[in-house]
């Protein structure tokens, strides 16, 4: 497999990027199996909560409230975090965030850092920037470690190595750690990772994390995780740098009561995630003594102004939408050309790119609605997808090259046809005649030219019947029409 | 009881037998059916592909055409979902207050077929006879947008001679998605392939649904593969009787 492209400015259009994934039988088996397992666990634990819909509504309301009052809450977070000994930095875009983090690491004279899984750092493509500056980042999340050692990229935001199975993990560890003694047993593999990582935790004094929550009321930061590697990173180093999107705010500590309940169930199918770390500024003699938070905008504030698209920022990154998505199930995450794959990625990535890139992602959905149904904060993803399709179409309308694009042409012609019933009837008659040439003796169409070939590549199409419903109705209800019995036979 | 049939553009053109079945079924139940000949399309294809202005003109057309109807029945769950879920946003965005109000008054009287039968006519047993093994495919819009729930199963349960076979992964999309099936034809085909595996595992004679667009997709692949299974709209099963079996209307 070629190295996955995770930069939306460079990625191929979704339909093209999906092709090698569809041909990869191992990947499809891994993704299908993993999403089935997570979905079954989630469904079981959601079913036991009789108040699940109320919890969803509460979580949705908290997140919507945050977005309506984001400015004041961010300022509150900044002042409380600063008062507790943290340093808050503001980054308008990815480049600024990278520069801030690099500058902080230079002050620390760091040549190595340990990292907790942070998708936001992948969003700003931090690791390559660190490497270029001579700083090596060690991923400490097991899945991220597997990907880093395997020279691979995340395909899922909660289970980044979801597309890799344990035999592949054994092979990567054997190759990169020199551990030829390993088996496919998960415990043996986890032990190998633990041995490898333990020396890093104990020897590297600088860490980078993401954040699940920024609590405005206390200035505190929260990270949830399953492995305990995060707890190591958050307690052992001298210096901690946390990178967080500005939308990660929760107003009050008490809001965790709702959010943690829906997050763990939706993300990993657990009642509570194994490790929840919360810290506020610095505490003398306990944990990191220098603490920085980099608040990243990178396109987020521009989304706030749009009432439909704004809900995208309610996301708490549980990934339930990708586990439920029948498109993601077939393609896995790499086809989306972004660290954010699946339905949430299909709406988030194009917006982070100001619709200048990733324009095919809003179309990477059959609008089946499975994502909306499982979303714990009720993001109406199909609604946002349709909104973004309208915006992409409006941009494309202005491009002269699109004027003769078959899809555009077809849509314009169809609109003219549907505007008048006379034209619609004429088009039906014309279509019937035109399609006759493609209709086989069995009455079915097996092959069509142009855009139609995109249909007939895998499906037949029944030839057009000799009589439309409208024609049948007109005949049947003609005032001069014959007796009922005759009509019943003609039926 | 009177109702106005909105047949939908693609049923009118590609699946007139579904429309004929709706008429025969409703008339048999004592409902007077009317058909307004100037109807065309609800605008779903344009809206879902991003052509919002075009969708708006079709939405406006729909409201104007049916605002005085006693009720409207539509044998296509995705078109009903378009009307219920997308029209309000379209009218609000375009700031057309009159249209928004007229729509709000009309929409409670717009029914998907199984809703009309159970909620409006108030019957589950429509007196149908269809002696075949049948599996029901729950179209995404019927399932998640309209929340049809067990309505189709209750209707099927009362059809004499019919044997229902449950479909695995009932809530999973067949991959049609309108222009998605063209723009992302390969991914759509992969989804269809997975659906076909479940459909064929039922060993049913017919796969039925409340949306001919899904059936066009599933049926297109069944035909391509000489799979020995047919698709049929639920309306045609419900219209079927001993005297006039559905096969005669296909």
C-alpha cells in the first residue's frame, strides 16, 4: 500500500482515493470486524440507559450553549488557567500553532517529546514539523505507536489503528523493535509495547497532549483514555504542552456528569473510560511544573457564524458516526484524506479547509442518517452534508469549466423539465424512445453510455415501460372511458 | 375519504405499476383517489445534490399544487422525508413567509403509504393475498427520517399466504443515495454487494420496500447476477388478491 495522504490540500478526490481501499480485502475485513465489535458494545450499553435520549438532549444542549457563548467562555478559561499557573497561547491557524509549540520546545531544549494521542496535532501536522526541527516525537498510545512504527497514518479518531489486525501488529513490532519472539496474542503484544514505552516515560521530560475538555469555570483540562499512557505523560514530565481546538470548552465541572456518560458509551462501548485525567494549572511538587495550553482556531471560528454548519463544532470526537457509517465501513478512514474520517470528517474537513479543498467529502455519503442516529450530541450530519453540497455547488456554478460537466448539465436540464408538466411528459416520451436502443430483449438495460455507465457498471436497469402512470391514469379516467371490467383487465 | 396521489417523478416514469397498485388498493379500501396531472417532482434529487435554488422551485410547486388537498399520499419514503425535513429549511432560508405558513398547514396531511393506511385509514388488514416468501428492506428514510417503525411489518403480517423472512442488518443502507450511486459508484457498489449478501441469505422470492429507488438499486444487481429473486414495492403486495395477483400487474 502507498503511504496514506492525510493532508486535505494534497489528497485525491474521495471517489478516487476510495478505490485502492475497496480493493484491499484485508483492510475491509479489519474495518468491518472492528466496527461491528465496537457497535455491538455501544448498542448494548446504550440500551441499558433508559434515559439515553434525555442524556443525548442534555449533552447536545451543553455543547450548543458553549458554541453560542464561546468567546466569553474562552476568556474565562484563559483567566482561570493562568491564575492556576498555566500559560495560554492562541493560534489562529496550523502554522501558528506549530510555531508556538516549536518555540516552547526550543525553550525546553527538547530533542525528544512523548505524546498522548491527539488528533488535533495530526490536524496541524505537528510530527513532520517536529522531525524537520530535529525533535523526535514518541507516540505513547498503543495504536499511535503501531502506526508510527509501521510508517502508517490513523484511519479512525478513537481507534487509529482500526485498519490493522494483530498479525500485522506483530509483524511491525518484530521489524521495528527487533522482537521476533512475539506471537499474535494481544497481551504479549501489549507487553512488548509497554516495555518499549516505559523507558520513554521515565527518560523524556517533555510531553504533548490533546484535550477532551477545557473547563471554563476552573481553567482545568481533561483527557480520557483507555491505556494509562496518558496518565504517565500527564504526571511524569517536567513540562506539558496541551493543544486543543477552541470548541473543546465545557462551561462547568458539573457538565462532565453528562458528557462522560455519553462519551464512553458512544466511543468505546464502555460505561466509563478506564482513565480520566483532570488537571488545573500546576501544583508545586506534583506533576509537570510548566504547563502550556495552545488554543487552536484553524477555521473553527468561521464555522460559528453559520447556523447549520455550527453544530459541527458540538462534536466530542467519540467516532460513533464512523462506526455506524456504511461508507466508512467499506473504505476505512484513509480514503477521506484527512485525520478526521467518516461522517464527521466529511463535514469537518471541508469546513476547516474553507471549502477550498476536500470538496468531494460532502458527497461521500448516501445520506442514510445512521450517523445522526448514534451521535451523542445530536449533530444532524446529513443536514450539514446537504448544506455543504449546496455551498460546493454554488462555488462550482461560477467555474466556466463546469458549464458542460454532465452532472451540471443534467441537473439544469432536469430542473427545466420539472418546472413544467408539459415538458416533463415530453421528456418521458423522449426518454422512452432514446432508451429503447439500449434495452435488451429481456426488457432490461445492461449498458449505458456517459454518466449512465456509472450505474450499469454493476447494476442493470429495467427498461422504461410503454406507459407512464400519468398516461394510464388519463386513459382510465377519460369521461368516455369504457366499463370498469375492461379497465380491470387492462390493469 | 379522499386523497391525492403524488406518484413522484421516477415512479411515474419507471414504476407505473406501483402507482396503479396504490390506486387499486386505496379504492378497494373505499378511499377516493385523485391525481393532479401537473405534478412533477418533489425536488429531492436537486436538494441532495446541492442544487438548492432548483429544489426550491420544485418545493414551491408542490405546496401550491396540494395546499387545498384533503390529504396527499406518496408511495416513496425518501420523497416524504424530503418534504418533511428539507422544505422548512428551504422556505425559511428564502424568507418566504406565506409559503412557509401554507406548507406548515399542509404537511400534517402528507402521508407515506404505510402511514396513510395505518394512521389515516386505520387498517392493517387490507385484504391482500400474496402466497410468497418475502423479505422487507427498510429504506433509510423510512426507518430513520419517517420513523415508520413496525408499520410495514404489521401490514405484511396480515397478507394471506405471505411468509415474512427477516433481513439481517436491516438498518444498513443499500448504497443507492441518489446521485451518490453515480458520483461514488464504486463505494455505492461495495455497499450494494454487502446488502445483496444479506438479501440473498433470506432465500426469499421477493425483496420488498416502501421506496422503489432502493429497489431499483437492489433489483438492478439481482437482475445483473441472475440471482433468482425479484423486487416488488409493498403497494403491489398489498394490492394483490386472489382475483388479480400482483404478478399480473408487473
